C-alpha cells in the first residue's frame, strides 16, 4: 500500500483489510509498529505535508478498502472539519499503538503473540485470523522458532488453535489474561469508534 521512502500516491479508507505498518531496517528486516483494520486509514503522513512514507504498509489480510488519489484527498480535507477531527483522533490512537508495541517487545513472546492476535481480531470479523507462522516473526520482530513455541503454549492452554494458515481464537477472555498488559491499556485508552459513523460518511460529496 505504501513503501518506505517512496511517494504516497493514494490514501486508503479500510473496510475489511488488515494492514501492517512496518519499520524497515537497512538489512531488510522489519518490525510491526502499527496495525490497521476496519477502523483504519492509511495515509496519515499526508495530513502534515509529507509526500513520502516513512514506513512500509502492507496488506496482511485481504479485504476491501476505498482509495483516493493523494492530491484529491488534500483538496477535500479542508472542506470537512469533522473528518479532520477524526484524523487527529486516529493519529493519536495509532501513535499510542506504536508506544505500547515498543514496550510490549520487552515481554515474553507468548504474551506478545496473544496481544497481537487480540489486536487483529478487533480489526477483523470473526474468531479466525488468516495468518501463517512464516509471517508472524516479521510482525513480532522475533525468530520463527520462538513464535512456534509461543503458539504451542497458547494452543496447549486451549486459547487458540492453529491449522493451515489460520489461527482461531477459542477463548478470548483467557487470551486477554495471557496477553501482556499493553493490550488492556490500549483497549482502555483507545478511541471508541461509533459503529454507525464511518470515514466515508464524513467526506464531502
């Protein structure tokens, strides 16, 4: 969706995509610093005058999203104060994510995996998160072997099941207990988006 150091051509209003915001290292390694789903928007750097992206943003789970040309978006933004306010709140929410994800990286891998699965489920519909253990190490910034062990711990405890590229959350309440405290803090502090309101409803016609 966006590439680090490259021009931002489009902004995206997400309906059902799960997108990862990644910080890229010189050696090509990456670590996830943000996650956007049905509540999300991709293109925040445009709001403060940046025309290139500092991060890579990839579509992690396929779905639908509306996109708008970056130049057209910037022309529309001043005409909708309500939309501008939503962007300010969402910027704070995404920034808070990055802060807590950084703190969470000091925790055990199984706690971080639990947090990540909960965040993903919050941004998707249903209990299944379509992911593979090849992809999760990039998201958590750790080795595949560590993710395999962490997933085994959660599965043995009956919190999740993993089968053919899908992780299914079996017991959300216990998974929340197993997650690092970062998740509870984010959930408590995060902006409560009104399900009846949506990004597109605030765009001028």
